[in-house]
C-alpha cells in the first residue's frame, strides 16, 4: 500500500476559527478537484505521519464554476475555479465532508446553465 495524504479544506470566513469543509484521505497527488467549494478556502496537505507538506491560505474563488482545481507546487497550493476539461478525467475529486472519488465523465452546456458528471468511489479495508 502506498503512502497516503490528508487534504484538509477549511472555510475560514465562518465561526471563530473557520469551519471544516472537507478532510479527505487519498493517494499522493499534485492536483485535487473540489466540488462546490466555498468562496474562500484554506488548505493544508499532510503526509501519512501528519506533517504539513503544502499549504494555501485565502484561496479565493476565481470564477462562478461548480468545480475548483487545487494544484500543489512544492509547499504551495493554488486554486482555479473551472469547468473540468478532458485532462481532468481520472483525477481525484473531493466532496463536502471529505469523500474522495475519481472524476469519470463531465459535460456542461456552453452557457454554463447545466452540467452532468459521474464520479466513481472505491474503498477497501
């Protein structure tokens, strides 16, 4: 079994210290898609031992889109909100609460009025 990462996504503009939006455990990745991300995120990526390996603060929404792409570049996390592209198929996607799946298909109307997508979830013990 490969080492795992923990991605913690916080909504910093709520409550006294922010609210947890999602905490997901997944195989190491440099790109994570986020469904329905809040307008601002604080992100910490931890290794299997709990050490912080990357961080992003004040990651503001960049567009009115249903998905955000978080990208790890060394110890820094960046955010771009977008319509997923062909290259995003097969990438991990995290939902509010922390469930992580793989983006299998994506379609959206050119005007952004509707979209359809399929995510696959897999777990083992």
